[in-house]
């Protein structure tokens, strides 16, 4: 399938948008913490958001429906009781895919409103833990209807300034988070890698040590002109009493409080 290019343009005034996607256990949270601390050390105002917590509509209903579906499949196929997943994405039934697609369309609309809100304009950078891309891999299939829905979601969704897929071997990811069947983790990883054919701007990091992945991410961030964008934004705003600290070239991460909503 030919690469898809989003025609959606977010407001120029919105913060620099960075997203992290990938299989469970790949190390997204670790890299988000690293990057957040690094950017704050450069004097940037950073906001961390979770797609499920801050964007997904009717999240409790969606989780409840998924759990009831798991239970209806019988104990042999159910997710272990020690873990109650948010969306049971490993269950692939046509009716669940149809319901998910409808919810995802609502999510994209809510995402637009969030990015255009006055609250976000107080920040230089917004980092998302998961994004629309994580939803697309939950419904993408060979079905023509599914592909039409995927194209629509990609067209309507705001395109991030930087979008990372944190890659990891399924075995290593499963060892960290044995929440879903290993077979599904393998399939889920392949879906993420295939997604780049539709969205060429996605950056797939190389599996490796956390510090190596961190350095790879920081190289992309440095080349993206994020600091220049923040400087331009500061000049265009009427701010008082706020001084940006000197920016460093290193990508060392220190613990700093990060804002969230």
C-alpha cells in the first residue's frame, strides 16, 4: 500500500508534539522519562499526557466491554486475573474492531480539541505516551473496510512533529510485561513495523540498551529544531518574569517534576 500523508494541520501555536508508540514492555515509559528530564534541563516547559487517560473517550466503558469479552471466551483463553488490561487489544473479533473504530474516530476529535486548548499553549513540548498509531494497529487488517477506516483516522489525526516507535524483541518485552500472550506480542510488533509503510515519518528506534535508545531519540530531537521552535514561540508570547536557562548539548537525564493534566 502506498504511504499515506496526513492532510491535517494543527494550529501553528500548539506546542511541539512528540509521541511514543510500541509494544507493551518495549521501554516507552523509561524513554519518556529520560526525554522529559532532558528537555526540562534545556529550559523547556514539558507536559506529559497519556492517550488512554487524557484523550480516549468512555475509557471505563471500553475497558469493561473488553473484559466481559475476555470472560466470555472461557478461562482457557482469558487474560490472567492478576492483570486487568485497559482495552484487551489482543482480542480480535469483528464486532470489537467495529466498536473500536467508532471510538477511535471520537478520540481523534477529542485530540484536536485538546491540542487547541489554551492550557496546552502554556507548554513548549507535549509528549504523548501512545498515540493514534497504537489504536490503528488494533484494527488494521486485510479487510477493505478496516483499511478505509485506517486511512480516515490518519487523515483526520494531527500529525506529530516527532513520532517514535520504540522497538524491542517480543521475548524481551514479554519478560518485562507478561500481560498479553507472547504470540500476540509477536504479531503486535509486526503490525507496528508494518505501520511505517503507511506513515513513513514514523521513527522506529533500534532495539538495544536503554541508554543507546535514549541517545538515538535525543539525536532526532536535536535535529528537529525543537529549541528553535520554542525560542520563536517565546518571542511571540507576552511573558513576564520567566527566564530560559542555558541549554546543554548532552542528553543526560535528571529527575525533575513534570507537569501533567
